[in-house]
C-alpha cells in the first residue's frame, strides 16, 4: 500500500466523480502542473488504486430498463470447471459483471435486459443452459445510488 496525501485523495475523489477529466484540468483545479498531475495519476494506477478509467454507460438510456442480480450455484453433477463457466457466462452480452463469491452461491452476476420477459428469455435460453449452471436466485434492482466510497465525498 502506498502513502496517500491530501492531493492524492482529492484526485481519487475527482476521478471517481468524473473519470474523463484531463490531467491538465485536474492540475489547474488542485494547483499542480499537468506533468505532476499525470505522474500522480500514473503512480495511483501502478499501485492498483485506480484501475482503468472507462466510460460508464447508462443501460436504461440504451433501452435496458431492467437490471437483475443473479446468484448462481454451480451444479455438482458433471463437475464443470470454474474457468469453463466463467468463459461461457462472460460471452453473454446481457451479463455485465461476473463475480466469483464465497457464500450460498458460487457466482453473482449483474444482468441487464429490456424488460422482464426479455430477462426471462436470457435466463432460460442463455444462462440456465450454461455448462454447470445449477440453482439461481434473482434480485431485481429497484433503484441505485452511487456512494462516495472509503475516501468520502
């Protein structure tokens, strides 16, 4: 773990709010030169604190009005490998995230669909036909709020 000063924390908060900000704009905001700001950002990336500043799409604006979190327990019959399941589920475009978790289920998936009938189609025809797919539990997202994270604000 690297030591973070107040400027590092402010950079992290600013990038968490809007990852598209340039090093030049951030530098002006925090009283740093563009190269100094860029070096700080690179140091945070190299330390693994910042990982890929990618664009976050609004699924609802793209026509995907339903988000479902699925808990998936792998079937013990057939003993499919974790890698085979992960590879197969990652190929489904509606599956946004695949998390291998410890607990009641083996995986937690974030799935988007146009509506509930579309989700049912994805579940029945794509997810439940995957190698090793066993029990599933679905939780439909009602609302979502972005929290500031461990560094605040």
